[in-house]
């Protein structure tokens, strides 16, 4: 029997072995996969101290940042199989999806390396009589120490979205990965160390939110908190941090409009891909679909047929399309929400089945706007379908949400597309596709309860740096 790997935070160049172990389980088999030494409050305090100290005395100039991030990208590519295996086990990801996540993360590090060289200000004239020959310019400087708190659904990619830009902007980082999926974050820390990251610029603290997360919030020396997760936790971070800066990505119940001119087969295929990938555990997952009444029956028929064809099971098996959710408890919750919707009048055309942490892809029709599966974020493999008559009605239905992360509209009608982009209140509108589209370089973030700030290397670096104005009068 193989030994279970054990991971510990490294603070001040020394491993912190507390003996307070956090177990990490294989999400499909339920077997113990790894263990992590959870730091105590004093350890968290010391990590921030070391981050502050390192940033003050250890040089990390722009070209060094570029070198480290570029080398890390190359090493991640070399170790792609190891990183993917970790995510298959600890997150329950399909292996092909895990490998894709590694390559997306490689691109994020490579792009952050380039953006590190592009952080710049501007020089301008002082439009005041007598000051015409004086100089004024701006420059970007590190914000300080960044606390990055990440979720379980993309345990490498969402870490990369925070860590790579933060380091590219010259910050020191305290990373707290999700308690369910910390292993790949420790592997990434090893890669960054091998890439030459100066000591003290990254600390990975494996532990629970109510302990490690709260202790991070207590420390007023942290300059910026970057968090991806639930609305209640995001609100708490905002309340606790006062005037300190935050970047919050808090999820959605994303909607996609399938307009009257859309191809029902192609639209169904796109919604299946966008709604059931990663077992629906994606912030921009297709959850609400509003389809024009003229093609409603054809679309629903095709959507149901394609959903039924998906293979549910072992994420290690190459034939599997939908693997387990992050835990049996989360699978139970999703199944309960489906049952509640059915009790309130909805119909499940396929799915509505659970075995352990597996939930079968579910298509719900006859849904009402006030149902939980329509109002809240399901974060599971569930697509809700409703019909509409006019585009104006569809836009109103999309906007009838406390969230506003991304939305999609499937149409070839330029007028309809422009009406949707103008009318939908969200951080992003995808024309010709679903809400689930994202590439790393694009600005990504939401409005309303979907959060504050934008990700994407260039945009995150602006969030994670201060603009300093310099005026030379002599």
C-alpha cells in the first residue's frame, strides 16, 4: 500500500509541522489521499510577518519576476501529468479536464510573466502657467501582501489567477487553498521554489476557512484580499477588511438566451457542455436557459437527448463525461434542490438521480422564477429551461437575479445581439455562445452579488498594484 503524502506550510524557510492534520480524500473512492499540517494562529501571524519582511529586504525586480513566472510555466508544463493526477484525486475532475486546467494555468503564468514587463505609468504635462517645464509621471508599485483565498472547483487555475498576477506585480502572497483541494497548491509552491521565487514571497497555508481564513482576516498587515467563493463569505471579508482592498468573485446563477434563429441542436450541445462540465461546479455554468417559444420543443428534446447520453462515473475512466461532486454532502444538497423544484411543479426530463457524490445531469422544465433552482446558485449538474416570447422579456428574465457574472445569447441576429449586450446587467455577455465561456486573458468578474474587481493577468495586476504619482518641481 502506498504511503499517504503529507504536506506542511513552509514559513521562514522551515516546514511547519503542527500535528493538527487536515485529511484530503479521493472524491470518487472516498479513500484518504493526502494529509496536510494545519497551521495555528501564531503560524499564520508569522507567515504574514515573513511576507512583509521578505518584501522589504529581498529584491524582486521586474525582470526577476518575468524570469520566475516564465520558468514556472515551463515547469508546470513538464509536470502536467503530476498536477493533473492530483486534481483527479482531490477534486474529482475528469483527467482530460484536469490536463486542460494545467495548460490553462501554464498560459496564465506565461502571460503574467509578460504583463510584469508591461506594468507602466504615463508622463504628462502640468497644465498650469509657470509649471510647463516641470515633470509629472505615474508608476505602478506593489500593493504589499496579498491574501489569496481560493475554491475547490478549479484548484490550480483559480490559484494561478491570483498567485501569478500578484507575484507579477511584485507582491508577497499568502495562499489559502480550499480545504478539500490543497494538494495541487503545495505542488505549485514547489514548482515556484524550483523556478527561483525569492524566499518569503509565497506561503501556502492549508486549513479550514473558520480557522486559517479568519486568522488571515484578523491580520491588518495584509493589504489586499482576493477571494473566490460564496456570497456570505465574501460579505464577511468585505465587512472585516474595512478600508483595505478586496477583489471578490462570488458566483452566479448564469443565464443563456437561445433566440428564435438559433440552431436547436448546436444550442443544446453548447448548453450541455456549459452546464454539465465539472459536474456543474463552475461559477459561470449554464444554469438558467431561456429559449424562444418557437423552438422550445426542438431545443428541449435535443437537450434532453444529449444529457441522457453523458456517461457518469469514475473520473479516471476516459469514457466518463461527468464525475463526482466535491462531496456527498454537496451532492445531497443538489438532489434535494431538484426534489424541491419537482414538488413545486417542475418536471425532470432526465437525471434526478444520485449515488454517493455522483449526481446525474438533470434537465428541469416547467420551472418558476421563485424556485430555489432558479433564484440561487445550484453549483451542480442542473439546467433549468423556461421559454419567452420577446427578446425584451428574455433580457428582463436574465436580469431578474441577485447575481450578474456572465450571460450568453445564442443568435446570429446582430440587432438581437446588440440589444442583449446593452440590456443585460452582467460583467460579461457572450454572443454566439453560452455564459460558460472564459479564457484567461479576458477581464473576468461580475456586478451585483457576483462580486467586485476583475481577474485576467493584466486586470488583476492593476487591482494588485498601487498607482503612485510623482511630481518633480526642481
